[in-house]
C-alpha cells in the first residue's frame, strides 16, 4: 500500500520495489479470479442439488402414479372376471 501511495505521489520506485508491486498486484488478481471460480462452483453445486431434489420428487410422483394405475388395472380385471 505504501508503494502505491509513493507511486501516486510521483515518487519513482526502484526496480525491486516495482517488481514486488507488480507481483502483489498479480496475486490480488489471482485471488479475485480464484474467488470468482469458487463462487461459480458453489452456485453450480446449489443448482445441481435443486435439480436432484426436483428429480427425486418427480420419481416419487411417478412411482405413486404407477402403483395407482396397477391397482386400477387389477380392480378392473377383477370386475371383469366376476
């Protein structure tokens, strides 16, 4: 931060200071990019969890419907045999 203030004030940085400042600037960019990727990964995980929950509900509903239809078919067969 001091190097940034010196640079803004027009004080020329020596080569070592300039290199160090450039390196730390890159690190903050890397950290920002990594944070962004972690955020996106978390969002995708949440979306996947919601999709899994929706699929589980749909599976339960379809299984219930199949069971009811089988019962109706069996009842219909029983009525026809009497």
